C-alpha cells in the first residue's frame, strides 16, 4: 500500500525547499496521492473535496489518487515508501510502530519548518502534536514533525436503539449497565457484540477493558516508555480476564476470531448485533448507509483509545513535495474540515460555526471533552514495530480458547520487553 514515485530530476530536487518543499513539478504534472478512507466515509468525502480544490488551484496538475487498504499500508508501507515509486503524499498510521519507525529509518520528510511557516501547529492546537512528532529513536511526543494529523478519532460504543427498545433496555452509561444489557441479549438468543478477531477490533476491546483500571501514568509507561510495564498488573489482568469472560458468556461469538473489521461493521449495519465497540471512523459510513433502524453512539466510560487521526506523511523519495504540502494545507482549511465534520467525522481544525446536526455536534464535543480531560490513550499496538500482528494473534487465542489470559499476556509481554531493551529504555 503506501507510495512510490522516483525523484527523477536531481537538479530540480536541489532547487526545491530544503529538506521539505520544492520539487520538479515542471517535469511531471501528476501529484500522486494515497489514502485508505472509503468514499462513503467522512474522511473520504472530505478528501474528495480537497482533490477538487487542489486541481482548481493548480491548473494543469492532475491528482493521481489510489485508494489503499489500512491493512495493506500497515503491513507493507515501509517498503512502498522506500521504493522508487513512492507517492508524493499518503495517509499513514501514527505511533511508534508505524510513523515513528519510518521516521527513525529516515524514510519520511521532516515537516517542522513548514509547520511553523504555515501555522499548522496553531491550527491543530496543543496536544494534537503528540502523534505527529518523533525523536531520533522514533518515539512519539517530542522531536521533529514527520506527519500532519488531518482528523481526530476515538473508540466509541455504537448501539442499535431499536434492538434495545425491543428488549425494554435503556442505553447503558456504565460498564455494569453494558454487561447487564449483554446478559439480557444472550438470554434472548442474540449475540450482543459485533467484533472481529482477524483484524484490529477485538484487541481494541481488550485494551478498552484494561483502560477501565488505568490512568495517564499507566498509558505513558506503556506507550511512551516512561517507566516499567507489568503485563500482569491490575489493568492488563482485568482486560484479558474480562475479555475471556465475555467470550465464555457468549457476549461475542467464537466465530469472530476469523472475521475482519468489514465483517464486523456489516453485521452491525445489518442489525445482527446490537452493539459495536469501534472507532469514530465508522460514524460517517453508518450515517450514510443505515436506513432500517435507529442507532446512536456513546462514549466508553472512562479513558478510551484514541488520538488525532492518521496522518499525512511525505516520503523522503517523493517527487512533488510542494504539491504534497499544498494539499495538506487544503485539507486543514475550515471548508474541508467542516465538510469532514458534517459528514460524521471528528475535525481537528473546524471553522467557527458548530455542526448543525446535534448528533454530529455531540460526536465532536465528546472528542474535545476526552482531549481536554487527558483521557485519550492512543492504541494498543503502537509501542512496538510488528506488534499489531502479535496482538491480533494473541487475542484470537482468547476468542478460540487456545490460550488463557495469563498466557496471552505473556505473549504480549515478550516482544514489548525486547523492543524496549533494543532502544535502550
């Protein structure tokens, strides 16, 4: 998935903005863009508008857009960014294991000067830069800007209100109420939770459960290596044992071990399961496609996985870096950010006027409340390169019963400790 395009005219690159901008636009008027947002998603809608605005403001330049899959970029992005065909700009996952690793390998353009000149840091506001800046070890939170967040996201709980109403259930506001509701659905022969173990959703549910017993210090020790991490502490143990208990009680299907995120989303949208715990990136699609029942989203109680969204990154090998920078600027404009928000996304740089739709206004207000209360806990696979696959496989074993919680936590601990030792922490 990620990019390719060779810096064909060395002289033109030397004329370009040092370390960041410039290029050989005169030699080739094609701007190569990759992202993995579906056309019906809020971000896909917004970036389509940004492409129109870019081509209107850059006469003669054609945007060559390729939609990639998240899994594709997650697994093969570093190879694509390092190839002669790297794109000029692409959306890339944030965190130490992904964008941080590429920055450490010297594969991404340092955008710090451009951030200051264009005022992107002021547009984004404090705290959003945590996932955009990486030090020489590839650890997020300080150092140079290697990516520009273009939206925000967090894990939320989606409820099929019609299914709750048929069971005479109020929508939960606490974890105890959530589990009581799931007991009622199980008793009625309904598997309450739509999830997927072959990709990210199931591991995020386990992390959400662990976060109910965690605080900011716990998150920083795990995500930013600020202290020792005990994978058998109260939080991790609660997350793994409770997840295994949910499987045993039938809150989620053992068959979900072989499902992908798309399968989970379709099951919820088709009314097969009344609950889905997943990201706000689903909101715009649900809004566009669900017509047969009423649904709502609500915050997970307490800390939640989330952060600024995935980022625009400019490969070091990109041919048209100036085009990339101009496109980033357009995606951070109030018009495009408001379009993203009004389509059901979470804007990082909205205009002054609030969303007209109360539900969308609440979605964005919830993000700001989480951000302002310092309750965004990033994502579980971020700390270690290759950790995504480790977590997927470990949590699959909890679903199938091939490993118990202690064994799964040991499986998570090994690669983490090896990585932390390798970077000298």
